[in-house]
């Protein structure tokens, strides 16, 4: 058995963690008298926050030279 926490967003139930459930697998849903702060999408969260990325950002790291 697996326990997953989440919230109801008004349309569907969203879980805080990913898990695998099989099609037609039974679930038990318990509605609590507790509320969470509204969740915002992580996409675009850092928009306009990263000012500059170094020119060698994707260059090989010195620590991995032995593996070249």
C-alpha cells in the first residue's frame, strides 16, 4: 500500500510527490479539514531572475578530466 499527500485544486486532485499507480487500481481518498496555500506552477518561476550565465557554463568540469 502507498500513501500520498496532496490537495484538491477545484478540478482535480494533485499529489505533492510522484508515484506510479496502475490503470483501474483502487484508491482511497480522505478529505481533511485542513488547507494548503495555493500551489503555483514552477514553470517560469525564475523568469527575469537570472541576469547572466557564464560563457563557459556548459564546459567540461576539471573534476572529470580523467574520464575524457
